């Protein structure tokens, strides 16, 4: 039987317009663990939207803080849930500000309109939860070594299991998979227009989520979402030790 994978994400509260927008673009609500109707976009057909969001639909609408990993043999899921609570109790919210639709390479995502002060939170997530993570298998290491990584990113991948962390971290909430040039322009215009009613809303990372993928054929689901403490200073955090 295949072991589940876990990840630490920022997922907006399911009742918020931001969460509902993301779920409707992807056609999946990870908080509820269910398929939802796609948003109707101008100049993008329903079939094109379904195809263009197939890859990110597996993960749900989110921003990655700790990339998907298998638990090492020293911990169980309940240990990870408890660790999430301990981390959030010690960590302060981080202001995102306004978000905008933008292209990142060959896909489209929501990114902060101006530089957001979230690097400390992201760094602490990676280091705090690292002790729970099983090392990458040789197959996963090869798969994630895509030939485009810098030497520093390759080193991060081998040590931390993911290349885009620390100096190479960039907050984004994925809206599509890889798109061709012409397709990307149409999606970019349509999604920008659809997001316009939310573009003047400021956002804060006020909670983080633990998500689980039961097996490779399943989608990720939120299994715990914890509020970040309101009055504390972020500093290096110590992870729980294995029992």
C-alpha cells in the first residue's frame, strides 16, 4: 500500500472570495475535498480551462511553503498535526498585500503586487518541518532535477528536498499548468479580468495548512488548518524530536 504524501501550504479560508476564486478556476476545493464547477471565462472555453488546470487541480489552490514529502519512519500523521499547531503558536502572520494575475514561465499564478514580507515564515517552515521528511528517493531526485536548476538549487534539492526555497523562494498561487504562448496570452487576459473584483483586496497569511495526498491517484486535501499567533516575533524554531 502506497504511503500518503504531506505538504505545508498557505490555503485561504474556504469561505473567502480568494479561496472561492481559486477553487473555481481549478475546479477543485481542497478544503472540502470535492470537485466544484469551473468559473466561466471570456475567450477560454470550458474544455480549455479544464485541460489547462489539470495539473494544479491535483494540489488544490495554494501557495507552497513546504513541498510534498513522505513521512520518515520516526513520525506518524498525528505528530505532524501536533507540530503544525506548535509551529503556528510560535509564528506571526505575514502580510501579502494585494495580489495580481501574472505569468511565471509557462504557467499563470497569483503573485503579490509588491514585495511581501513572507520570507522568514517560508524559511522557518522549511527548517522546522524538515525532520519529518523522508529523504527523496533516487527516482524523485532525478525527476525534480529538471536540467534547469542552478548549482544552489540543486544543492537545496539534495539537502532539503525542494529547489525553490530560501533565496529562491517566490510566493505564488498557481492557477494553470504549462500553456503554449498563444494559449497563455488568452488565459492571462481572461483570468486577469475575472480576478479584477478581488484585485483591490489586501491579504494576509494568517494560517497555514497541512495537506495530504492519500496515494498518487488522489488529490491533496486539507486535513488541518491552524491560525498563526497574533503577537510574537518570528525567529528560528526548533522542530519536535522523534519519540
